[in-house]
């Protein structure tokens, strides 16, 4: 992996990060081991996609902004182009993935841009799209980091009220005006308990669901991300 930490997106939807988190690292290890067919949802400029191509994977890169995909196509080395597909679409609202098709699916810092019903739909579509035994890899900003201190009371109130996705924040710019140029006015912060329940509801088997890092590091605050790895049952419909 290169040393670039983050690159701002063109559509006010955060940054593309190349500093590895546990979900991204596990995704790339999966590519290394299987050389299978993978999806990078919210690919941005394609850091994870290019890494997966270099490791022998075939990759479908999905992003909501064609400009990002154009950069990816321009920067993709010619030997890998035959293994790369790109689609400009909003997942899950404007694209359906073929069922029982993919070895792995990456959702890196995407759920922050979805509302609760959209997350439920996304996880359901992912479960259907994975091959039996396939794995989804998820990371998304959590409400527990110090950066979100002014947002935490909203999250805690919504969690106490029993909301299934309690990290939904409206009017972000009013609370944290310095984020107006980089994030939408409404975001969804993800906690481990809700993510685990959502994955189980979608019919996935949760392998890991936690926070990273557990302590402050050079790059990130403690509990910066919630991440998960969850798999599709290896023998769907089996009585065993």
C-alpha cells in the first residue's frame, strides 16, 4: 500500500482513504488468496480497486460520481483493464447486483451516506449478491470518536429511544460548520451493535464487528471506525 492517507472526493462526500483498516486489509487478503470476483462499492478514485486488481482479482467498481470512475480508468494500468468493470450508480437505490456472483464485497466508509432503510436494503442486496461463503467487508465512521463529541448526545438519545440505526445526524453543518465543504448535511454514524443486528437481519453470518483503533494513533482517533466482516452461509438451503 502506498503512503497516501486521504484524498478529498469531488462531490462533497468525504475522502478516499488509503490508510488500511481491518476490513480493507482483510478484503485485500481475500483477493490475494482467491483471485476471485469482487465489488468495491463507493470506489471513489479506486484505491482499493487498484490494489485488488494488482493482487489478481476481477473487480466491479461502483461510484455515484462518474468523475471518480474516469480517474480510476485513466490510472488503471493497461494489463488490468480487462479485469475492471465500472458502473456509475447509487448503491443500493439505483443498481441491483446479480445474485450468488461475488466472492467479496467492500463497503468502505459508505454507510455514513445512507439512511437506515437504505442500509437495510444495501445489506439485503449484498447478501443476495454474494456467492455462498462470500464475505462483505464494512468500515464506517462511528459516533464514539472525539471528533463527533457534539454529535454524541444525539446518538445517545436516539439509542435510548430504541432506533435501529441511532447514529443518524441531521443539520450537521449547523452543529459542525467546518464540515460543510466535505460532508453532506445529513450523515449516518455507525455503531457496532446496530451494524451487527443489521447484518444478522439480512441473513449474514457475523464473523467480526468491532471498533478500530482502540487507542489514538498517528493517523486516527480511538474508536474512529466501526468495522465488520460477515459471510453468506456456505451451503444455502442445505439441511445440514
